[in-house]
C-alpha cells in the first residue's frame, strides 16, 4: 500500500510544448502502480498543454478552476467537478482560459506511461 498526500510530491515543470503547467507523479510503476499512473496537474492562467495525440487514453477529474479542452480542433468548456475521457488516438489540448489556476488529476495506463 502507498498512502501519501499529493502536496508531499514535488511538482515539476512540464516540458515538451507545455506552458505554465506543473505535474506531480503520484502513482506510477516506480511507486508500485502496475496498471495505472495517477498524476496531478496545476495549470496557471493562460497555461496549456501541447496540442497532441498518442495511443493511450486519459481519465481526468477537474478539482478546481475552469478552462477548455480541445477535441481535435473543437473546444469544450470545463470546470470544477467535471470528468473528461480523452480516448487514445484523439488529438487534444487542455487550456486555462480562466483567471485562477486549474488543478486536476489525470490517470493513464502504466504500460503507456509518458516519459517524465
């Protein structure tokens, strides 16, 4: 078992085309997660992830803030409490269009975990 508070994990700047985004790797293969990885993201106002696609799906839970997620080139507004499924192979991007930071959890399959 692993029991931690997410704030005890160091937030790292996301590279590879992201702006104003930090990530915490909460559960991954190194921490014993054999099937899933759980990550926490913080996105500053005006921040965004790259507009990209890959094989694995994302399961996202928005804790705080508001913004939009692109599905291909189509924007969809989201806010606190929203749940988002991004299927594998779908081009997507998360953007903070609000005035406050966005905080969200994102789960991905461990077998396809993105590099740190």
